[in-house]
């Protein structure tokens, strides 16, 4: 699917806050992946610590292009990221 930044409900391919929340469960950290080529995004996983989330992001994005991963806390605040456009 070509890049379309609109939410899924409007015909686009951005699922965050529609098909999944950026807010992690209480006390955890959520990693959200984004394919910067087509704009697709997904819930990658929830982690007990920020360090675990950062390690996961580093491993999953190493050597990859057009892949970004964002880390959110249990209040939905952006607390980290990795990858490249």
C-alpha cells in the first residue's frame, strides 16, 4: 500500500490510537514500529523496563532502512526511538 498518513478509519494506513494504543500497560514501555516507506505502523511489544525496550529497538532496527521504532510509557509519552528513515 502506498504511504497514506490518514488513520485507518479514514482510508489511510496509520493504526496507532485506532487499532492499538501508544500507551503501555501500567509500569511498562511500549514499542511501536513504523515502516517509513509505506507508513504502516504496528504494536511491536511491551517491555518491563526502558532499557529492555531500547535494546529491542536497537536489535530490530540494526542495519535496516526505512524502519523506525518509537518507545512510549504508560501515559503515552514518547520516551525514545531508534531506526532510520
